[in-house]
C-alpha cells in the first residue's frame, strides 16, 4: 500500500533515479525508518529514498528541490531526539544513507580513513583496528549509528576527554549541497591553514545545510595497553576533584572517566536486573587509561590511585584483571 500524498508520476521520477529498490513508499516498508530508536517518536514521510551512489544523492536533491519536497537525511536513526524523522507531518522524504556504506580508504601510514557517510561506526572501528589503528569515537549505538550521522550530530561518546568530539576527529567531508552540487572537502592534511574551515559548518548541523556523503577521519595508534578501574567515592565533589587529579597524575593517558551515580545503577537494573556495581558507594567512577607498550600503565594507575586514596578521594577500587572484566565494567555504564 502506498502512502496517500505521493503522486505516482513523482514516484516514477524518484524510481528513475534510484531504481525500484531505492524507493520505499509502503507503510510497512517505511515503518522502521519512521520510528526513532527509543520508540518515543513516530514520524511520517512521503517516501524513504535509498540512494546507492553519490550521483544519485545529487539527482534526488535536485528533483526534490524542483518539486518542493523537504528532505530529511537519515543515518542509523539512533539520534534519540527525532532529528532523523518528520514528526510534524510535513511534505518530506527521508533520504537514508544506508546503501552508501563502503570504506573508501585506510591509510595507516598517514593515520587517515575515508568512508561513505552510511558506513556503520563499528565497521569503521573494525577496519581501523585491522590496520593496527584506533578510531576512538565510541558510543553505545556504535553498532547502528553511521559516520555521516556522527558528523551531522557532532557525536561525543566515552573517549572525548582524550580524543575530542566528532568535530575534532574529522579531517574532511564530502557534502551534497541544497542545489545538488557536490562539495569535496577531503584534503588528507592535518596541518592545513588554508582559509575557512568550511567542514565545521556541516558538523553538528543535523543535515540542515546539506547531505554528507563521505567522511574523512583521523586515526590514532592502537593502544597496546589499557587499564580499567571501577572506583567508589563518597560524593560528586570528590569525583570532580579526582578527575582533576587524574589529569595531573596520568596526563593524556586518561582515555575515559565516567561518573556514575548510585541511582544510575538502579536504572541500569531496569534494563538488566543482573547489573551489580563492583563497589558499593554513592558515587562511582569508571576510569580507563591507555598507552603504547613502552609505558608501565599499571604502575601509573596504581600510583595515581594510591595518592587519591591517601587524600580520601577514593574509598574503594577494583582494577580489571582481564579484558572480560573491563568489558563488564563498561556494560554497567552502557546500561
Ligand atoms: C544506546 C545509545 C547511546 C548513545 N550514546 C551517545 C553518546 O555517548 N554520545 C553521543 O553524542 N550520542 C549518543 N547517542 C546518540 C546517537 O547515537 C548519535 O547522535 C549518533 O551520532 C547518531 O548517528 P545516526 O547515524 O544514528 O544519525 P541519525 O539519528 O540517523 O540522524 C541524526 C541527525 O543527523 C542527520 N543526519 C544523519 N545522517 C546525515 C548525513 N549523512 N548528512 C546530513 N545529515 C545527516 C539527521 O537528519 C538527524 O538530524 C546514543 C544513542 C543510543 C541509542
């Protein structure tokens, strides 16, 4: 069943660009694209369009522009704030980037990766790892969200302290503008002071200025050592003081520092009743350090914690002795 409101000549024109499998206009086929991840929001669309090439995105933008149709770009639809669906029932189509999902280049010498905007974040992380590199953007939705969506929302995640937000991790963008022109902002250069940094306009713009079709990101050396600890503290004030101490003692080795109030554990239990905090304390901190193999990371962590306990900032600490235990700590945070 097609949705009332989309005339069949328009459907034909859209199909001429992206082919029959590139247009979804029936209610059941569109349902998954019109519901946000939380299930809190539902939207409408005249159709869901799934271009398979950048040229198709350009042609769709030109056609929709000429017909006066609004366009909502959609990545993994994990944004949680209904940005990728039309909850106002306007005359809009959704342009899903899911078929534009290739890794274009991994350059481990230059620590650069280029990918289509519809590439799932986890796929980018896996490809980086295979090249002995790290793409540090990490969030609970990484198995579903797409790099174009990460750029469009300026995603943060758990490694912002050390590596910054998506804005800091993106070297270049490729964007289809409102008139269908392609803006190619890939440059591969870190040291680049040529004029305006136009890509920054598109980062965090949530698709209002164009459809991102390609993303060039910075890679980093893959840490050979990772130390994770779960800490118990008396108060949020102590956690803030501990954070300052961690920055001073461990410097840039701190890759994550998550403050978890006891009430968060109660909430996490609603999702997984088996959730048990490794320490019993009103405020908890999950800290992660990471480094190359040349750093005695365990000694840094133990030294830092000894000082923090002496100052009374930390009352209890569990150091992960295996990757599995560290993963268990992170599962609590994600919950
Ligand atoms: C379990 C969970 C944990 C999360 N944790 C975090 C977190 O720690 N930090 C954080 O920042 N976010 C987090 N999020 C939110 C979400 O994952 C991010 O905002 C993510 O970057 C969205 O990517 P997406 O591909 O799903 O984008 P979508 O939800 O599809 O779109 C988000 C916005 O970007 C626009 N957009 C999408 N793709 C493009 C494109 N190619 N070109 C132009 N505009 C586009 C859309 O129109 C929309 O406005 C979490 C979400 C979940 C479900």
